[in-house]
C-alpha cells in the first residue's frame, strides 16, 4: 500500500491499512477454516499495532501467514492491494533492491574528511564517532612549513589520507557500497591514489563540502548517481541483446523454468507489470488466468525469481515497453 512521509499526510495511512485488513479478513474467513483464519488475523493485527507511521517511507508491505507477520517499509511506489496465495509476493522487494541504491559519500579536503551514507536522494546517516569526521589535527601544515618544502607538505597530506582510508576501509569491508568522492578534483584524485585497494568509486564531484548541509550535498552528487544507474540499465539491455544474438536467450516459460532449476540462469528479465499465475506440476508450468477481483493467486513469478536467485542468478525488472517483444519475460542463460 502507498504511505506518506510527513504529517498530516501519514495520519491517513492507518485508515487505509485498516480498510485493507478488513477486506483481507473477509476473504480469509471465506477460503480458510475459521480457526486458521483467526490465527492469520491475530498475527496481522499484532503487526499492525506495532507500526510507527511517523517513520513511513513511500510504501508498506505486510506479509503474514499462520506463523508470523512482518511489516516492510519501502522507498518505492506500490498500489493499495491484497494478494492471497501459497507464497509471498516478493516482487516489491526485488524491485526495491534494483531501483534503489545505497552509497557512500566521502567528502575530501586537507582539513576534514566526512563519511556519509546515502540512499537514492536521501542522507541516511553521517558517521559521527572517533573515526569520522576525521579532522586533520596530527598532519597539520602551517604556513612556514608550506613555504619551506613541498615534499614535507605532500608527505603530511599523504599520511593524513592514508589514515583516513584505513578508517574508511573498516566501514567498506562491513558493507561494500559504491563510493562517491566529493571535494576539489586535485584533492580527490590524490586521495584515490592513497587508497589501499580499489573500492567501487562511481564518481568524483567537485566542490567544497567541509561544512555543506545535507540537502546541498545530495543536490551535488545525485546527478552522478542517476548517471551511474542509467549506465547500468544500458549494460543490462546490451547483455539482453547480446544473448539474443548468441542464442542464449529463452522466452518460453517452461524452458525458462528448466534452465532456472538446472542452474543455467544468468539473468531473468521481467517487465514491471508482468505477472504469472499458475502451478508447477510434473516439472512443468501450468499457467492459469487470474480472474479480475479474485484475491487468490498462485504466484509463479515469485517462485521463478526465487529459483533463479538460489542458483546464483539475478532478476532485473525493466520497462514493459522494452519487454514487449519477449511477451514480458526473458532469461539470459549461461549456456
């Protein structure tokens, strides 16, 4: 269901969720025995009561079965809908992972180095502890030293950047995310030279960031994030076209399923609105049409995505228009 970030808009979200839960309850008591339906509803309502709507993102998904219920808040737009079936609809989670990106911003200068974690167009956190912001107190170069010898200055700055990189590598090792270096070009380039190993530096942004507020930092770096995402999309499409030319592309549903089970699936491409309802019987897919208004479903797409992922493959959601020639779904095979 869609949700809102700010008050008073998010005060309407509990009402929408309540209405959806009421609709779900009616349906569950229709298709399940009363005792089992009551267990589902107990889990759903317990999860509902624990939601803090002031921390909403763009949407909310409530997953539930007879054993548990879990609420997931997502930074993507989703419709208000209910689905009931023999497995969870995981498409919102896969789409979120693909469409949204976390990354580090390292602001670099000779005076202070800041470490910021961002998510799309939002700052999640600026590290504020003994590591960062890393103020240059031990490698300070005064005016007299600067006039005396350039090599001394370079060595001091080099040691400062080396120290900063060792601090940063702890965070990168724990969570390896793409990195944007922000500062004047000469300084960021010199910092990059001092890094112990290559991180995934996706861009360098020019400017003075020592005291820059978050919203200005995001304004400066986000165009580079979008450019990086667009380049990834082009790479995905190029891979699709190359596989088509090399006869490594499957569009038949049963062939896709067989390749996924055998571990031959490299990348599954799915149109954003594509859905697949049916069952697996005798190692083949039996597709059934889902009647309009029928909340019950047997979501084969989520099952396919799970099989592909369990065997080391990826799933990419792309614009419906791009997938028209493949009837909404295609698989790039390894062999």
